[in-house]
């Protein structure tokens, strides 16, 4: 599973691809959470079902992807645009697209602009609403923390809530993995992502317009985005399937990969 790179204009987009060049396969695109990078999806790349290809980009600035913009005009649509450009470059016209947390925000921004490229939508541990005033205040604190301590400070601050109680108690390796993935990211990627999340629009009204099959997944122990938010999303999308994974927190795909993969693969098999 080596990182691939594509160059579009002055940008570089890095991504992991389970089957490079296999245009005979159906495509699944998964977008990562903040502040982690494409490697979040390693447990899914290892168990992608027959007939499918999984592409997981590093969102702008993360992993091997470049961040070019100034911090003055950042939007979630930037991430969506990168996915469109990457898929066009790879010759992929339609895909099942989804993401975890921030990756879910980017997936909704992409659906807003390009619904015709979706064969299905996967929203994991995410919310449709915009940031509350309290959340924006927390993000401003996080910006200050990045300036003071860099990615390692962000990792220290986020770790207690990123993973569920069960994971903290029973899977020390998961905590070490996530901490390592956060510390690998650049301060500019983290800062830019915080700005994009702070100013993202409310996508609640978009849910009623989703006309493709949708899977909503969350962890029963998610402290960052409560289960109720996932129920709200599933209730807003006609025919959406909701799966709540026991023993998982905010990174359900990494914490309980077997249960997450089962839900994901059953969803894909039905398409």
C-alpha cells in the first residue's frame, strides 16, 4: 500500500489506492478525519470487498498533499474540489464517497456541488450542522495550541476524546497509532483544516436532497460528536441505514475495524 501522487496545476494530491489502474472495479472514496491523514483508513484498505477499489486521499496539506492557499479564503469546498480533480485524473466518473468526521463535512460539501458523481454516501462519526459558538471558541483555542506546541500539542489535547473508553482501556496500540498519525501532520494543514471547519456551512437542509443510498455509522462511545447527531443525519436522508458500533468512539473504523468493515461491506454489496 504505497502512497500515490498526482500533480494538478501547482498542487500535489497524495492518496492511497488499493488497486491502482484497475478501471474494471467499482470505486469507494473515503476522506479522513482531522487531524490524521489517509492512513486512518488502513484497516479498510486491508479488507476491501471483491469487485471494489478503495481510494483514500490526503486532504489538502495532510500527508503528502500540498496546501497552497493563504488562510484568508479557506473553505470545505477546497477539499471537495481536490477529490473531483483526483477522480478526473484517475478516470473515475462515479464512486461511493464518504468520510469520517471532517471527511464527512467534505463529503457533504462534495455532494452539494457534484451529486452526479455519487453512487452512494457514507457518513461516519460526523454531523450535518455548522459549528456552534462554543465549538468555534474551542477551535480558536486549538489554533493557539498549534502555534504554541505544534501537532504534538494537538495530539495531547485530542487523544482523550478521539478514542472511546473501551479503546483507551483495551487497545493501547490504537492510541499509539493515532498519536503517531497526528504528529506526522504539518502545522499548516492543521491550521487550515481548523479554519475550514469553523466556517463550514450548515448542511442539514442538504440531507433531504440526498438521492443515493446512504450509510451512517458511528461509535456508541463517541464523545466528540454524540450518537444523536448520527441519528439526526440518518433521519434526514430518505432510506439511510444507521449503524452504531459498540465499544467505539470517534474513530470507529480504526477502533472496531471488524464491525465497521462488516457494516461498510454489507452496504457496498447491496449497491
